[in-house]
């Protein structure tokens, strides 16, 4: 990265306001963070799966169904089918089963996830296309790439402050604290942040500037610390300004273009404020609109939708060929649905004998035997603070309550110097 510094001196009429303004011009000669992260991804599916590295998918599988021990491939297929349903609409869900530049300039704004049911954190926002649902605070760049978001859960007391900020959080209101939280990881990096008048205040702008964050935003006229002699909007002429201006083009009623002078800050704000709106627009096109009675399903699929948008933006930046969001979603869905399945373990033939009520001292295991024999490399001995009845000892009518259990089967098994029920249960020689 080569940095060239050009210094220009701007003189004003008032001698007390003379200042030297240093303009730093960045010439990037290395890949952006997005291009570097997804350099080895060649297909839309590869880019999307990059967001599920590590323990993310394992946590989803574990929380979605603890007793079923779902596999990763099954969860990938589940996500792929829901993505396909987003762009391929059919009259009924049963029809689907029939065989025929970097992040230096970012904006912070509100986003909504549609939900019409009842819940304590559901919000109403008449200014958004989605008026009822869950509200998110979102930070995104001009391409719509979301770098941070937070689900709004109502008013919370966050005025305690921490050691790094020396208790400065106490000076701000609840909405300003949201923006402070959303920008804390950018302190000292001199990013340019754009936001609307719900956040803007003079103390907040001074705080961000002192912490190495450049900010630009509209402000409400009744905010504190503003001059009292500001003109009302109704008393101002079109394109009236008091500061350094730039030329902008506006479309007239007859379709013609006309040049106007407007403040340079307004022009830059209009050019860089639409990042979150761009992400919302991409989410609305062929989005995952799956209805459910469970409130958290909407949030889950809303996050999946935004993950798809991030993957789409990253794919367009890393690949020379541009594709539509529909084609990208189709390729991701096909990738997830067609992932190779692990070899199936043969199950014993089902018996036609009617089921017998389970007794307290049963000779059967609490989980099917086939689960203990599948995926041998995924079964590990873990320890819990609470004791549990050993499945192997219980089958042999022996009383034993160990702390050890199997990480995959979720059953307690003895594993010590005296006996190894873990090996016997999994038929390890």
C-alpha cells in the first residue's frame, strides 16, 4: 500500500479560522479484505460456505435437534431447499417434493425482518418498506456487504461504561449508545461513518472524532449545542448553502437534467449513505419468506438471507463474471442440496412384534444402537459436572453414576481405570 500525502492550505476571511487541512490520498496496490478472504473461492457455493466455517454450523445442528443427531449434510440440504423456495414459488409446499473497494466507507442504519406475530421485541417503523417485525441495527458498505449487525431487544441500560472509554458512555442517550457500540471496533482506524438524524448529536460527533472515526450525518434542528439562528427549511431557497459547495445534477419534472450547487458534505452523504438500503433491496429479491409460528424462525432465516447477500457481494468482487442474485441463489441451493452424503449404516430389519412398554430396568439402550456405530471419529469422551446413569451398566443391571458421557450419543458411560463402558457401548475392540 502506497500512501501519498498532499497538503493544501485553505484561507478563510476570518483570520481566526485559518487552518491547514491535510488530505491523504490512498492508492491501494493490494487486495481488499473481502478479495483476500475469498481468494480461494471459485463458485457461489464456496463463497456461501465460507461464512459457515468453524463451529457455526455445529451450533445450529446441536440447537435445532438435540435428540436426532443430524448431520452437516442434512443441514446443508435443509438450507439449500429453503433458498430454492425463495426464488421458485409453488402453490403449496408439497409441490416441492414432486418428482417432475474495501470497508473504509460504511453506513449505519435500521433494517427490518418481517414478522406479524406477537412478541415483546417486535417493532413498528412506518418509514421502512417492512413496517412490522424485528429491528436490526446494521453496518454495511456501499455494495451492501454487512460487516456488523445487532438485533434490537428494547431499551437496555448500557451506561455503566468500561475501562477503555473511561465512563464516557454515560454522556450519551440510548440511541447514541447504539452507534457507539456499532463503531467501537473501528476506533483508531479512521473509517468514514455515515448515519441519519436519529443518531447525530454534537457530543457524539466530537467523541467519534477523538477516537479516530470520521463521521457524517444529518441532524435534527432541535438538538442541543446547535446555533439558535438556523433558518427553517421553509424559508430557504433551493440549493441554498453557507459552506463549500459542489455541483450536483437533479432531474426535473420534464425529465431534463439541471445542475445545482449543494454543500460538499451533503453530496458525500448522499453518495455513501445507501449501504444498508442496498442490502435490504438485495434481501427483498427472492428472499427466504418462510412462515412459521415460532418467533425465532424469522430471525434465523433473516440472518441466512443476509449471509447470502454477503456471499453474493464477495463473489462479485472476487470473480470477473457478474451474475444476478437469482442465479447466485440457484447455484448456492444446488451446491447445498447436492453435497455428497456419508455412507449409510445398514439398520437391522424392523420387527413386526408389537411394541412392549419400557420398564425401569430395561435391557435396551436409551439411544438406538445404530447411532453409536455411526461416524466413529465423531464420538469422544467428555465430562459433565452432573452425574448420570451409565447406559451400559444399566443394561447389565449394574448401578453406576459416572461424570463421563459420549459427545455424539449424549449418554453417560463409565470410562476409568476400572472399566471402560465407552468402548463396550461403541463396540470398539
